[in-house]
């Protein structure tokens, strides 16, 4: 784990774009994916483990109840891997973690909660191609044949019927990333993708450490959270874009009119 502390907006830009130049195509391109956290000390713990950590066997019952009681609203979604992101989107406890291709969307999630401005935030940064290298052979071949580092839902539906199939591919826990179809505006606007681990009892951070997968954590000190938050607003990375609809508009308005300056910027010039 490499930690990089940024002290202002310019240092954040430098940190997230460092090393993304690709000499092969002479363009700024990288295989990086990002996740924002309001607290630098938070580990990569999915909602399933936070809610059902006392008995992870409840995962099947949780998802079964979602399909049963949400049937009328879910009829348009076909297949396990198409339904899973919908469940995550609406707040069902799952083993998924949200990531983004956009470092600035991740910066939004690191700075949107003003109640956490007493803590340093963080942006997790991973190279998806490094995660791919550690996949079981069958899944690795599928990605290499597609010249991709990230699964699509269609690819997963052909390879895996569900979580049980993941467990059969390897005795060692592994992680993969997949990109959902743009079935919901929020998924599209957040430039979203998800991570999933084959064993719900194993955290993604454990896999990263055990497999030696490089990871960078960009630390956003509490003192500069509001500066970065305000500058994200100027480039339209805000609740209005991240959460399309009236709820996003109301979140944005609430923050815009809060007295955050005197509270958090009183000592700044």
C-alpha cells in the first residue's frame, strides 16, 4: 500500500494523473479504477459484511427476499448478474463494492459527507490489469480473449451462474471487477463498476495484501476537504450529476447553503 497525501486541489490533480501517459498509443490512458471514502481508516468492507457479519449465510435469504418481494419492479431485469447491481443500487446488503473509472467521482464520494469533515478522507486507486492477472485460468482467458480487464454482465452470465460457481473455480479467494449495463442513470453518471470477492468472509483488502496487488491510497486531509469539495462543484461533479433526480438536487442545495466556510475554512487565507 502506497499512501500519497495531497494538500490542495493542484496536488490532487497531480496525484490522480501521475503516470497515466501511455507511450504505446501516445495518449493519457490507464487501467486505474477508484473508490472514494469519507474516512481514510475505512477498510473495503461491503454492506453484506456490515449488516450480516454475524452470519454471512444470510446472503442467500437476503437476495431471495429481494427477488420475491420486489418482483413487480424487477421483472425487466434478467439474470443474476444483471439483478445484483440493481440490488446494490437500492441499498440491499450485498458483497459488492462500488468503484468508478473517474478519480473525480471518487473524490466526490470522499468529500460529500460534511459530517465527516473532522476526519481525513481517501481515494483508493487500483490497477485493474493487476487484479486480472490473479484470476482463475478460465476467467483470465475470457478477459484476454476479449482484450479487457473488466467483465461485462454478458461475459459473467456465460461463465458463472452465481456466487457458488465462483467458489468452484479456485480454492483460494479471488476478486473480479465487472461493469454493469447502464440500466440506471446513476450507474452511468457515476462511471460505475463493481468488485466482488468469491468468498464473502474475505475482504478485498485481504486479497490485495495476500496477492501483492499494488494499491495507492490518496489521502485528503480534513483541512482541504472543503476546498476540493467546492472545486468539484465548479466542474459539475456534484450530487446533481451523481444522483439524478430530485433527491440529488436537494442534497446539493442543502450542502450549497450550509455554513461550511466559517466552520471549516476560518483559518485559511
